[in-house]
C-alpha cells in the first residue's frame, strides 16, 4: 500500500516542528514545502537530513521519491 500525501505530512510533522507544511504526491513520488525554524543556519543538505531523520525508515520502505523545498520562516515570508 502506498502512503498518501496526508500521511507523509503527518510523518514529517510528528518528527519536526513546522510552521508551514504542504505535501503533494501520487503515492510514490511526493513534493513538499517544509517551513521550520529548525532550518535556521543550516545548509540545504543539513535541512534535508533533518527531514529524512523525521521520516526515518519510511524513506527506504514506503516513499519512493521526495522532492523538498526546505525554508526558514523568514525565507518563507
């Protein structure tokens, strides 16, 4: 069974405090806009690693592809 965008959103929100979170996808390929103060002072790869950590094993087992825009609240404003 493939995850829904809503499930992916729930997974991310459970592991990362977000001020804005959008997820779209077809069950295998997803795109997300993730806004979190946890990204302040972090490079792009570090931001993605934070999201991957929040998703845990789901990135290997359930989610085929996830493209992300990871922004601080200031960058999103």
